C-alpha cells in the first residue's frame, strides 16, 4: 500500500506505556481459587498413583 511522505502508518505509532496494573504471569498462580483447584488435582493424581503402586 503506497502512502504519501507526510502520512504516518498506524504501525509506526509510539508504543503505549505499560498500565499500572501490569503484573507478571506468576500473579495468576498466586490466586487462592487457582491454588485450591491445583491442590485438589494434585491430590487426586497422588492418590491414584499411590493406589496403582500399592494395591491394598
């Protein structure tokens, strides 16, 4: 697509400053509901693994 010399492309705009609420990806893992869900899943996997190893 041809542009005139004075026209700016929308891609060439300055990057938006990061918002104050930008957090790392570990922030989501620290949420209590997610931690409870992961604990339940891990417990079920652990119980099934122990059951497979030691069939009592």
